[in-house]
C-alpha cells in the first residue's frame, strides 16, 4: 500500500523518506475490519526520546510560555486600569463637574430666554388686542353707516311710492282713467341712438 | 308684491263696449286683491296675424297695458277669468319689464366656428 502511495515512484532509496513524511493512512481497510494475521504479535512502540533534547525543549517552552503569560497579564492590567480611570479617575470627575456646571449654565440661559420671549409675547399680544379693538370699532362704525344709508334709501323709496300711490287707479277714478287712456293712445315703436336721439320710423 | 303687466288684446269694438270691457277687467283685478297702477292704450291696431278666439277670427284689436301689483297666487286665477271673457282676444301677464335689472350689453361675441365644424360626439365603431 505505501509502495503505491509514494509520489517519487517505486525507488528503494526514497522509501524511508516517504515513510517519514507520510502519516499512516487508511487505504483498503476500514477501522472495523480485523487486523491482518501478520500483525498478530505486533506491539507498537513509540519513537525513542532523546533526554537532553527533551529537557532543552521543555525548558524553552516553559520560558516562552512564562514570557507570553507575563505580557498578556501586563496588557490586561493596562486595559483594566484604563477602564477604571475612565470610570472613576481624576479626569472623569473633572469632566462630570464641568458637565454639571455647563448644564446649570444652559438652564439659566434657557430661563432667561424664556422670560425675554414671554415679555415680547405679552407686548405683541397687547398690540394685537389693541389693533383688533380698533379694527372692530371701525367695522362697527362702517356697519352703522351702511345701515343708516340703507335706511335712508328705504325711506326715499317709501316716499316715492307714496307719491306714486296718489296716481294709482281705484274704483272711484276707474272710469275717468279708462276714458283718459282711450283718448291718449301711447306708442312705444321708437328707438334711441347712443347720443340720445329718438328715432321713429 | 311683485309687479305684473297685463298685455290685453280686446276685440275691435265701439267705444262704450271697450270701456265696459276694460272696467270689467280692472274690477276683476281689484276684486282679486291687486293694486292697479296705470292703464295705457296703444290704440286699435291691425294684428300681425289672424287670431281666432271664442270661435271668431280677429284681424284688428285694441292693445291695452295694465301694470299692477298682485300676489303671485292671483295670476293663475286672473288668466283663467280672462280666457273666459269673449271680448278678450289674448290675455298675457308678464313680470313688469321695468322691474328687470338693466344688463350691460356685451356686443357681438365672436363664436369660434372651428370647434363647431366637426361633431364632438364619438361615433360607435
């Protein structure tokens, strides 16, 4: 199997190198298949350990991890310190006091503005009320004048009608009026030009 | 009370009969609650066309104008009464022309004849 998998071909010199580079791979058999008869007494031994090398490695790893842990703790402490200072440090307190003072100042300014605007508003409303009063008085005067004019006109009309009523036909002067009407025939068959000249033809 | 004008055409008669007819008419008006303002005569004239009334044909008639104030309900009844009078050729009651408002004349208004050239009605396909 491993012979078939070496990429460098079936060369005897490359076989140990290929075996080292490639990890064991399940090829033909699955894990549920029983191992072969040739592998019955096989005891797998781990690779040999060089104690000096092991010691050096562990020592180096220990130092590395120590350094990294120290750095990490430094950084976390810095972050926490910054958070604490942002929350309850000297600068934060000064800023809070400044904000409170600014707020108070702005509220005071707001109150002052409101008072000023209220005075302006009161003045404006008074002005408007005065103007309205004037306008209403004028309207009242105008209405009374018109009313008087109307009454005058009606009185004139009534007087005219009274004058004309004297000329109406009643049962008493009926016959006289009929006679006079028959004696004086009227003719409406005439036209008038723009200049006022009467045209009869 | 609105002002009406009765344009009365009376048969061409002698004077006393005309007087009697007019008296009858005006008294009918006064009986129904009218106030007669004035009575005018336009003379005895030839009618523009022959008018037949009460199975008689008339060519000449006496024109009379009576302007009076009357309640609106009375107009119908007076017309009915006058239509029955055999001496009356044609009674006509109109609103008095002097009570109509004088409208300003616009002159000859130009009509756009192009719009009238084709009918705007959509023909059924």
